[in-house]
């Protein structure tokens, strides 16, 4: 496997993140809800990063990027909706279509688990995965998340809820 690293999102990532998002837009939108079209501009991504970093500063989000050995962004991963009093958060990730099958989603999710436990002291993580997203269902299972019933229904928009106790 190639060398990859997971690091925190920085305000200077706007151009590289925009390139990543534009290149993978169609791929992502085939698996998850589409972003607003205004996101796909330098200003849109800059605003997005500023929002994430503001939420990080108040302890509500922890955003990361995944880089290949040349420093190119090939993925993203986030702890979101961090609720320290309850000891819980949601996880999310997206991987470059060209980098799929190289273990990056698993690397990202394991990194989120480690950060949730070590940095935030969390005891539970939740992942929402669309029923038809077989790849992500395998990743969350591989990382120890358990399918929670009932969760895949019309009310959740076709998403299944997976939970990990840490």
C-alpha cells in the first residue's frame, strides 16, 4: 500500500480541497446527498473550511484530510456533532474514487476512532450509511460498528445507523 497520512484540515487547504471535491463530485453524489452548487468555488470551499475550523475551535467538529505521499488530498474524515457531555459523535468520510480499494476509508475511520477516544474522551460513535452503499457498510463493520435496528426506513431517508462503543 502507498504511504498515506491523515492530518487536521487547515485554512490553507482551500485550493487542494476544491480540486478534490470537483474531481469527485459525480462519484460522491452517486453515494451521498449533493452539496449546494455554491460550494464548488474557491470562496465556497474557503467558507466551508472556516465553518469547520470554527466548529473545531468550540469542540463540535474535528475535520481531517487524507493525503497521499505527494501531499495531494485523496480523502476527508470528520468527527461531527461531538457531544462531550454524552460522550458521543458521528463519523463521516469520503474517499477519492481513484483511491478506493486501498484501505483509505478504513484508515480514516480507525483514525477517527482513535481521536474520539484519545483526544475527546468519547465512548460512542455513530455512522449513518445509505442502504445501497455496500462499501461503507463493509468499512464500518470492519471497524467494529454494529448495525442498530430499527434504522433503515423511510424516516431516515434510506440510511442505516451503525454504532461503536469505545
